């Protein structure tokens, strides 16, 4: 179930800068979700984007989905030190209950 | 807000012990999952339950079993703990197959 690819694997930026993370997948999907995980904790849901949607926003987060390229991106604008975490994409294949996880992008925001 | 509660945050057990990890969700979710997370390997699915008393093996079920006698509770059982089962265990639930997951805070299990 580990077929998602995220890049970069690690990203270090200064506070106030924007951070972009990408997720690529190989199958048709029902939806794609982004999660955040602080060190040693559970995953927290950020945004779910369905296969018929192209863009979604939530506060400082913007997610895009390009089904023709089988890719999604997560943009965090005006980053804060508290955004330091690992970010994962998770998606379910069309017609399947199975979930596939990316290995995550580790974001460090330097104050 | 949905709450997914895992019974222990940290657990230390000895090799050969039988270990129970409990997960309870409070929103009548149909689906529940157990994952383990290891550095460099990401999250791997151990077992999945889509309804009471129903279960399906995930990618790495060997050495584990599960129980779902009530809708809100999904238990992961390590029949005879081994050192290679030292890991972070994460429980998750969702209302349906096309909906978002809610995760518990995780249980860091160390088997000595």
C-alpha cells in the first residue's frame, strides 16, 4: 500500500516563506487527503480533495489536484515555526477501500 | 469533533508476552484501521475492519490478530511479542470508504 511518492523528502525554510510539497500516484483515485504529523504523535487531517475537484483552500493551506498528471501539491503560505512537522498524502484508488500512503515530507520552519 | 482514543501512549513489554492495544472511537464509524509506523518505512496497514466482527488483513498481518466485538472498539493483539514489533502503532477510523480518516495519538510500543 506504499505506492505514493512525495517530494521533497525534507524541506527547510525560514519563517514567513511558503512551503510546497508534492505527491504523485499511479492509479485512478477517489480522493486524496493531506495530513500533518507532529513528532511522535498521530496524524491530523488537513484537507480532502475529491477526484472531480482541482483546488481547495483551508486557511493558509492550498491543495491542488491534477488527475491528468496524477499529482497533487500542498502549499503552506506564510509558514510558522509551528508548521514544523511531517506531511503525508493519502489516497484511495477508484472503487477501493484501500488507502495508499506517501512516505511523507519532513518540513522544518526555522524561526 | 471525532475522538479516537488509544489506551496507552507508551508501553514496554517483554518478548513472548501477549499484548493488547485498544482503540475506541466515539462517532459510530464503520471502518477502523491499525497501522504501524517505522522510520524509513512509513505507515503500513496491519488490519482493517469495515464493520463489527468483520476484519481483513492488511500488508503485514503476521504476528498480529484483531478483535471488533463492538462498533466503537477495535483491538490489536500481539500474540507473542517480539523485538521486531517495537514500533509506533496508530489506530484510525472513518465513517465510510470515501471519507477522511481520524487518527488516535499513537502507542509507542517497545518490546525488550
